[in-house]
C-alpha cells in the first residue's frame, strides 16, 4: 500500500511499529484484526496497546 508518512501526528507509542505514521496502512492492519487504531484512544489507554473495541468503549466511558 502506498502511503505518505505522517509521523508528526501519529499517536502510536508501540516501540518499533512498522506502520508508525502510515495511517492508511495502520487502519487497514487494525481493521483486519477487528481493532481500532491508536489515534482514537486517550494517551493512557493507548499505552496499554489494547486496541479492542471494548477497550475503546471503556476509555470513552461507555462501559
């Protein structure tokens, strides 16, 4: 997938992430795993690396 890097605004803190700053690749990867990308989470929830929809709901106070 051809994707222009956007490392300045990337919220991912996962060490060595091969998709860091490559939003279209990141979305495709996590969508394929039924997950949500880091940019939807608060900084504290993002650092758990739990990209599940349930964790997003907890993070946003929906559960």
